[in-house]
């Protein structure tokens, strides 16, 4: 699962970050919607459509609902009342604000998820280390990304061991939940114990040593991409400045 | 032991030894009895030194102390000295003792743990990058790094695997990668903890070749082993470790028949399985089978061999009460996969498994467990409780009611772990972890015992316990199916030896 074209991980990171900031700064729902759609299309093209959509809905559905509840029903500035139940009023302005926020957040989340699911983690870690970021940071980043599969594997082994000794798993949700409770303690204790023995090995392999590091993995960073990153950062900075200037008098005292 | 005046001994060894250790005592923090005491060891360039001893004799602690994995002061209290390339470091167990920098020390003295996977960083995506991890951390210029990685890969036969994901390597490949991770630093001394454990014949040849090449190139190699096997016999010097102390040292020829070696529980492969003590009388041919496999077929999704054939196909097996069947075959032949079908952890795609005449299709594994006990290949996959006693007692109450506690005690007694009931399973040496896993199977008194590589990591005392347990189970009428790469053990123990080859079983 890679980007269909070779982007330096920092280029895709910059592009994702700048797009998120620009969309926020613009604050126009048609743009947000377009960005969100583009992100989904790119994810599908990169073969990560399903993962991005599943992760995005896990974040966005609860968020969208809460925005709707908060702004759709209780928006003090709302004038055009569409319906009212006691203190709760559905106003056109409230709905518009909720829609605006939801599309903006949706665009940002989708763009960042697109980056997260398509970037090559080893490339990103190597690129960050090459820019002088502490190697511990890269290690934590890579560990975090490999932790979930490792935990799932260990959980599976514990379950097999318990079943082999008479733990009966039925299809029911309650039975599964009860089994998870039985497996959590060994899982956590096992992970802690693993980290202890791994620490000795990491020490012996110079992980805790001070001083400069080098990187075996090299990530090509063509000059064109470096220029693209600079341009993107400048445009974003300009857009943010423009936005601040534009909204300054309105925010200040009349 | 060299019982001469320490200063003269040091002077004599310093000229030839690249690493010399004089261990007065080493105790882990919070422990009263020292884990190691009175050991003198010197490693000469290009010489293989074997440290032999049974399970729990202190081999791993010694190896880790030599290699800076256990650091004096931080891991425990150490009195004695470590001399690297003629530079002595004296330790008196005090605050102002010298400190060992594990990063610098390990570039000179490498250690490869028994569990090879514990050596890996787990965050590198290819074998080449895993090899380079230690070099990166020490700021090695990239050009030197490329050279060192290529050289270490060539030495360890990993050149063709450099682009593979380390998580996809076989046991033998993983062991060579762990060794390569130490070799890549070009150490003067390499300490190898049970480097041949659980390798098949091909893997053993590769690792032995590698050790020969290393000693040929001048590296001093320390072998920690509980088996006086061919590799250990090729060593130039032996040290026999018993109860944390060196009871004898000298050349193999002089020590192989010594009382000191016999006491330790070290395996002597040529003689260990010579007496078929276990087998007992042959099973009744007319008795109704306990275990039957009919036309078993199974393959993991997305795998299969070159022809796309599944791992197991049309596999047939019948085992009668009291019968011991051994299944052999190379790594990856599907032996463990086959055993996992016996208790329903895996379900066949075609065919049927019958236990005591009843098909197990549709019965949950947890229920089949009442009749089938499975000893997993890796004991750590089987153990999950906080104490040895809890481990042996898990799930027994449902099976044996009030007798549960007595059953657990009895099983621990049978494997010699009755005295360790309150110990955390992770703190046991590897050999005893396997025996504990065996106890959890024995305690259930199953009709079928399925044992996956039961001999791996066991010393002679452990093997005796295993032999007795298998014999006792067969005598009470259980069917025993054991999978092993140890052909001699299979022949000595089983009534029938079958080879798993091309997905089916044939007479071996």
C-alpha cells in the first residue's frame, strides 16, 4: 500500500498538513467537500479506500452527531427558526454552522488519514531521523504502528492456550467479552515482560547511546519536491495571514 | 579450575585471552544466594569454548554477564573482574565500581539469546535494515554500513534474504539473523546461548558452518549449551557449570566421561536415547482406536506449495489406546498444523477427526480439551498465569471438581516443579517452562496426548521426567502423538515412527 507515485514522505506530510490548514482557513463548505471527496478518491486509487473510510467514519460519525446536537439545536445566534421544542430550537443558521464545521473537520480528518494509511512508515521514520529528530521518536512511532498487530497475535495465542485447556468460547457477545477479560491480564503482563527483555537487547545494540546516528535506508528527495514543499508552506502561511487580517476588525471592538 | 594465584593467572591469560572473567560472585538484586560464584573463564581468539550445564545451572546469566546484558551494579552485585583485550575492570560490589557501557561493550562482546526474536528491534522492515540497526545507532557512516551489512549477510548466508521482512523468516533463518546482528559489529567474542535449539538438520548444519567460519576468522566463540552434542565436542575447551559454579574445566576428551558432567544433567546425544525405557509393551491391536484421522486436508489461506497444493492432504492416522506414535519431518512440513487439528484449534477443510469414536466437528475446542491435551511447540505460548500452581490448575475445577487441587499438585510433582509452585512461570528457565506446560497437559489426564517438540530445551533430568510421563500416560491407555525433529528420540520412544511428507503420513 503506497502512493501510486513516489512522493517523499515529508512531501506527502506537508501536502496533507497544508491542505488541512488551507481548508480550515478558507472556511467554505464547497471547498471542504471537494477536498474530502478528492481525499477519498486518492485513497481508493491507492488501494486504501476501505481502511480510510472505516477509520474516518469511526471519528466523524460521533463528531458529526455531536455537532448536529450542539449547533443544530442550540445555536444562540440562530434567527430563522425551523422547529422548536422548549429550549431546543432548530435554526437554519445553526444547521448551516453544523454543516460548515462537519465538512471542514471531515476534510481535515480524511486528508490526514489518507496520509497515515498511504505513507511508508519506514520511509517516514528514516526521513524524520535524517532531519535530526531523536531516534527514540522514530522508534516510538514505528512501535506504535506495529503494536496493534503484535497485540492481536499475542491475544490469539493466549486464547488458543486457554481453549486448549478447557475455556469454551461460544458465539455470543457476552461469552466473548468474558473471555477477553480472562485474556487481558496475561496480555498486559506479557507485554510488560517483553519490554523488559527487549530493553537489554536494545541497549546492547546501541539504542541508548548518545551521539549522532546515521540511516541505512535512504529516501530519495528530488529538488522539485523540496521546492513544492516550500511553496506549499508559503501559500499556507499567506492564507493564514490573510484570514487573520480579514477577520481582525470584525473580531475587535466596534 | 585454575586454582593458581589470581595475579599470575591473569598475567598468563592476558597475553592470549581476548576476554577473561574471574567471577567471585554475582547476585541479582533482592536475591540472597548468588546466581554465579567461583568461575574463571578465558576466551582465546579463534577458539570455541563450551560452557555445559543442565537447566538452571546459570549458563544464560553467565553469558549475559560476559556480554554486558547483565550489568554489574545495575542488574546485580558482582565481585570479580572482567578483562577485555588486556584491560582489567575490577568489581568489588561497591558504588564506585567501574560502569559498563552496554553499547560500547557489545561491539566487542556480542551475545545472541536463546530466543532469537528477542534480539530484534521489531521496527525495521527488512533484514538489511535490521542488520544495520546497531550500526545506525552508533553513527556508522553509510558507506561503511553498507559494506558491514553485506559482509555479515554473506558470512551468515542471509544475502538472498536481505530484502525480506524479518517477521516472515523461519526459525533457522531468524537464528542466523540474530547472530548476524551481533556479527555485523565484528566483535572479538561472540556468546551463543543454545544456538542449535529447535533447529532442523539443515538449520543445524548452517549454524555450525557459521560458527566454524567465525572461529576461522579469529573470533572467540563461547557456546552455552545443555547438550554435549557434535558442536560442543568440537570445542577446544569445556567449562562445566553446576548450580551456578564451575565444577570442572579442561579439554572435552578428559571431561566427557567425568562425574562432574554426569551430575549436571547435560545431554550426551550418543547415549541419551540408547535405552528405549519408555516404550513398554505394544498396544492391543484389537482395541477400539482413541484417535482417527480420515482424509484430512488443510491449507492456510493464500499459501500452499509451488504447485498450489494444500499443506495437509488425504492424511490418515489411527492411534490405539496405549500407543505412542512419533511424527517427524523438516521445519515447515505441517507437523504443528497437524497437531492443532487434534483438539480443534484448527479445523480441516476436508476429512474428519474422531476422538474415541466421535467426530469433533462442531464441538468447541474448550470441550474437546477434556479428551485431548496439546503441548504447544513454544511453552511461552501455553503459559499465561501468574504462578506455576495457578498455571497447572487452570480449567481443572470444571474437569475434576474437588480433585482439581490434588491433580495440579500431582502433575507438578511428576515434572519436578512441586517446589516452585509460587514462582512466576516467566522466571523459570526454558527447560522448566516446557515441563510446566507438560504438567498443565498431564493434570487434565486426557485420552489423547498431542506433544509438539516435547524434547526441545530439556536437559537430561527433564528428558527423564518427560519419558516417565509419556510412559505413564501410555500405560493408563492414553494415545500419545508426538511431533519431533529428533529422529533418535522418535525411534527410542515410539511404537511407530511416521514421516510427514508431501502433506501425508508415511512409515518412516
